[in-house]
């Protein structure tokens, strides 16, 4: 018996990598807090409270063959997305959520030491994957109103391998200027736009530009708008040559058959999904109007299905802890620039009323 420990032979940067701070599932929360699962209100993951569409639920019951491998070429899904997006199927590739596609992009393009630029605070996976791939991660902090420092961004983009930006941004809720994107496309960096929340925004998607521009990749997901977060299904739109590289680099059966079936069915149920999105944006605006009347809260305008709210002279984590005791779960942050903020995902009207009542009567 030797004293060999495989952990000692890990690549050092992997061994020392901090874990990603993922949200807990409802069962674990129920056990931890001693709350019945039915009484837990999860507004911490920007999930869709209405769930999957009726057609998607039907497809999950009988719309696929679980004993068969999924189509590695993703033919039916790409064709359905072609009709939905009005871009050619050859410009589309699907992944197990946009998370997989972000990691795949880094694997395809990033060498150790390459510069990846973003504007924080933003989605944590950008930095997490950069650490895995040993990239130099440049995080240009946003201004006090969460707008992008365009001059600094364009300057850093000149020497970057890639620039990755969410629009609308998570967690700040604001979208990029199309003019800024056009300026970024004049640089020598690969530009990645993460449009996970675009269906809740008045901002136009840039998938049409991505389908023809060699330096732009747009990421989309079924997690938010379509309520399929648990099925892990997303897609990228890019130039055909770029998609060809995606297709030969990705794992062959990277999206599951039930995920594909539900995604295709969702694309046949867009009227219902758009109706639900409209309800959520109306609720977002209603919540904004109510919360800004609470003296110690400062909500920020949003083009998503969530609100970022600054807590004034109150500790955000204490607020979150008190809400958790009432069964309400929201998101807080350890990052300095945003540690005085909470993020509240939109629920149904009655769920949001529960949050409003709890915040209005909260004693800190």
C-alpha cells in the first residue's frame, strides 16, 4: 500500500480552485431550515415561476425515446430554432445550457494567459471558467448606475482574446447599447453576448448580426423564458464557420433527448410563453414601484425577470436571513461592489405580494 494521493497530482490551479456558489435545491433548503417544501418561495435563481409550457410538459411525457441516443447533429432542434429566430440552422448549435457553451468557447479559443474581458458585477460563470482555463480575467467595474464604462471597455478589448458580456446583465438588469456592440466588433477580440434574459427586454436580439459576423457569438437559453432551467438546454448563434467548429468540438450527445423534446415543443408554444413573460415584466414593474417607496430600499430599473435592490443602511445578508426564516429565498452577494444589494426574481402576483409584505414589515 503506497501513500499515493491522486489529489496531489491535480493541476495546481484546479486543486486550489474555489467552488462556484450555486443555489441550493428546495429539498436541501427544507431540511436545513425546517420548512415544509410547499412553504418555500424560491426567488433566488431567476427561474420561471410558471414552469414549462403545456406543450413542453406534454412532450416530456411522450415526446421522446429515452432508450435512444439523442441526434448528435441536433437536426430537429436547429430546424425549429431556425424558424423561431429566422436565421439558418447552420448558424445554430445547442448545448446543455449556455453554461456548457461558455465553457466550450473558452476551450476552443483560450490559451493560458489569454485576456478575457467583462464588466462586473455580472454572471459568475465567466470568471469561474476563466480560472479553470488559466486566463487573465479583466473585470471592468460598472459605474454607480450600473452602466458600462465604455471607454475603458473598448480600451481593454483591443488587447483581449475575447469579450463576454450579458445583455441584459445579471444581476444589474440593464442592457448594452447596440452602438457599443458595433464598436466592440471593430476590435480584434471575439465578442460573446449572453442574451439569457432577452425575452423580457425591449432590446432587440443580435442573433441576425451574429449569423453573419465572424467575430460575434450570441448565447441564448430556454432556462428563463421557457421555464426549462432543470433540463439544461441553451444555444449559440454564430457565423457558419464558427458553428462548424462548435459541432466538431462539443461532446457528440451533449443535449439529452427529453431536453430537446421540451425545447422543440416550447418553440411551438411561444404565444403562451410570451404571455407569461409579459406577466413577469408587469410584475417586475409593479414590484419596482412598491419597493422604491420603502425608505431603506433602492430598486434599479430592469429589463429582465428580476430586480436588483440596494439596501440603504441595512445589511443585505441580515435581510436575506430574516426572509429565509419566513421561507422566502432571495440572492445576496459577497462581491464588494454589490454586497449591499439583494436580487429578487419575479414570482407570481401572489408570491410577489408575500415578498412585499415581508419586506414592508421587516425589523432589522
